[in-house]
C-alpha cells in the first residue's frame, strides 16, 4: 500500500477548471441547473451541519470526495468546487482516488488534473484487484466485492484524514436503477439514500448528485472535457441486472418523456398506509373511531 498526499492549503483555480468549457447560453444553464439541484439535496437532507463553535475555534466540516476518474465523480468535484467558490458550501474538500491495481490504470491523470486545479488530494494505492480476481468465479462481475473492499478502505481514509463524510457521485438514475433491482430481484422497496450513516456510526455517506439526471452529467462532462479514465480496466462490466434496469428505464423514457423524474419524485412521496409493511404502519391496531388516512383515489 502506498499513499500520495497533497494537503497544502491553496486556492482552487476555477479559471483552470472551466477553461475548456464552452462559452454558451446552454452550458451556463446546464452549469446553473446542476449546481441548483445539488444545493437542493444538500439543503433538503442537511448534508452540511452547522459550524461547531467552541470557545477557541470555528471548525468546518471536512468531506472526502471520492474521485474514480469517471464522468460522475469528475462532475461531483467540479460542482462542489463551484458551490464552494460561490460561498454556498462551507466545507473543506479533500479529493481521494483509490488506485486498486487494475492493469493499465493511468496513474498520472488524476494527480496532474488535481494539481492544475489546486485541489488538496490523496491518492491511495492498494491492490484489491488481485483479491477480487482470485475470489470471484470466472465470467462473474467483480463489482459487488470490489465495492465492499473499496468502501472499507475509504472509511479508513476518512478517519485518518478527520473527514466527517465520504462523498459519492451517484445520481438520480443510479437510485432508480437500484430501486428497480431491489423491487424486481430483491423483493424490497429500497433505493440509494442521499444521506447514510455507516454501521460504525462515525462517518456519513453523502450523495449530493441525487437530484441530477445522468444525461445532464454526461453533457456537463463532455463540455468540460474531463480526462475520463475507462471504468472497465479490470475487464468486468456492470452486472446484467443493472444493465437491464437501465434499458427498461430508457424504454419507458422514450415512450413517455419525464418518467424518470416522476419516479424520482415518488421516492420522496411515500404512503406507508398504502403499502403492506406492518413494520412501518400499524395495521394491527388500526380501529374504527381513529383518524383515518386520505384515500387519494386508490381503488378498493
């Protein structure tokens, strides 16, 4: 295991960040929309706690921004830097990349890009690739085991760097695909939460891009000309189930534009009394004479 750490405080160069972005009305609208949607998630789920005031110091929260080299994580860091520059995000940011020993991984790309921006960062090199290829049967995707190993390492790094939260680049479409997989293959209603506390209870996991559409993030990444690192260097692809869910959602979106946004809204508008789970609604003690629930036109 090796670690490269660059934490000397210096000012992030947003001019460098946006130097390749188009000077167009469409891009400015896209940039503003993504920043607004991200800020909305931060506010709605209180991802930023109030400053901890003591008699001697004022302490900002510190976030560990997980940077894989894909479009989503580049966009995540860029949008958060944009909000920070605007004074809307009072946190310290530490970018972090985990080099997992995948063959052909271009080690220079992320450090060079981060150095150009003036962003504090940590590069952690740990060969989880060998572990995954040894444990996972041939022709099976590596993603599940790889994700578990990566999560444990990132929690450790967050503790070592005194970070309050690990920040991930999952977006709206990731949450919908996960919801569909859980419903159709897992027999449960669950998606990706914007805010989660780890099992140990000491680190938050935040997903500030939960309100952002993948199509917008793709346009943003293309416009910004991020130096994308391929996600299939390990030779594995996303599981077939997730690909099937993505295809299903694409088909629905083509037939009825706006379907994804309606489904995303449904995740924030749950009616426990109209589901079947006795753990979240007290059907057993429901009796006449008590206040009822609004029917909302649900047929008998």
